[in-house]
């Protein structure tokens, strides 16, 4: 299953890359070209599927007259430019221009929130307004009829991006139940989880003691062999009372990424910020694993004690202090 490109893509060492906003802007232009010319090209598989779904399936633009649709399309293009702007002044100018054309332009509302919010609470309020605008723009009927296809329909992506930003803001502020509801909604709309929200959701389930939710998510994405899911299985099995299962899961977790235990036991120092990219099995991936699971580790002291006993038995020392767990939890709440 595809996952969030920013944190779940395969190994890519280069820093220069096309951003999601640029790619989506190009896809929109390409969709218009294909629709007009009836031609075909070779493009990236995921975006080709999204393009085909968008062209064959219903579009929010179909509910609008030509003038309204053109205004929304122009506003979206300008919003993409705002997202790519090199200065705050330029981003603000473009976002305001987009909002004059379409007051419900979700990406422009998010840009303005990023620029204007001075506190997490203000950011959450701004993102809630952006989510409401996205819901309003798509319409209840569209959302109901296309549940399960979101992200594959290009018109849904701004709304899904705003939901993800809201979920991250809730999680960063420790408003876990609201974050859980947002992530659950996203998986309901897009079970394919192109944005990779099942990782933070799994960590929140474990942190809040929702073993039923964690077990269901692990089962739903049972083919997910990522380090996050492998290490989460260890915690889920232990807290569920299955020590043998936890021991077996630990073997798979250590195989998936051994750097996790080195960070846990302070053999390696955690960075202050999350990585932008990672390779499977890398230190960067291990940091992301702890960003999702550190809260659960800090909450389950018995599981932590057992885990470190298992690691110590294999010669991995020292056992981390309360300060180290606190540090992991802080890194886990980093959303930048």
C-alpha cells in the first residue's frame, strides 16, 4: 500500500526533488490537456491512476457553472504558487489573490494559517476553517458517494492535505482523541492511505490504551512490513498479554530496523528535528519510528522495562533513563 511520500517513500538520497504541490499542479494541467486533446502519455503510475479516476469519475467542478469552475481552477493554481513561494510576502500575496477568486480555496487557507498563526491553538483554528471549507467545497453528496476514492480524485487532495495538517496539529498539542478522529476519517475516505497516516494513528492508539483499535489497524494493514508497524506489533502483543508473541515480534522489529534500539538505549543521540526523507532500515527511519511510538513507550512502563530487559539480554546497554524517555516523547510530538 502506498504511503505518505514525505516520510514513507523508498530510499532517495538526493535533496532536489519535485514537491507534491508542483506535481499536483502539473497533473492538473496535464488533465486539462488530455481532456481537450484526447491524447495519452506515460506518467507516474499513482498519478496516472488518479488522473484516470478523476477523468472517468465525478468531479466537484461538475456541480459548478463554467465561470465558477474556472475561478476555482485559477485559484487552485495560484494556491500552488503560494505553496511554492520563496518568501512569506509572496506567499501571502498569492494566497490572498487565490482567496479573492475562491474563498473556499483550501490550500490558500492553509498557507494563510501557516503565515498568521502565532500559537498552536490559532493554527488549529485556522486548519479547522480550511477543513470546513474543503468539506463545503466538495459537498456532502460528493463525499458520501466517493468515500474510498479520496486522493485518487485530484479534487479531493487539498481537503485531504488540510485534514492531515489538522491531525498533526492535534497530535503535536497532545489532543490525541481529536487527532485519532481525524486520522480515522482520512482512512475511511482513503483506505489506500497514500498520506501514511496509519503510522501516527497506530502510535496514538497504543499511547491511549486502545488495544482494539491498534489490533484492528495492524490487521487491516497486515502486509505493512515497515519498521513502525514491526515495532508497534511488539508493544501491542506485550500490552495484550502475549509475551511469546511480543518476543517473536521483537525479532522482526530488530530485523526491520536495528537503529531503533540504539536510540532507545542512548547508543545514538536523537536529533532535534524529524528527517525529510529516509531509507528502510536507516537511522532516519528509526527517528520516525520513535516519533510515532515514543508516547506509547513512555505510557507503558511495564512494556518498556520488558523491552529493555530483552535488549540488555542481547548485550544492548545502557537502559535509558526517565530523561531519555521524556526526550523521545518530545521528539515524538514534533510535527515540523
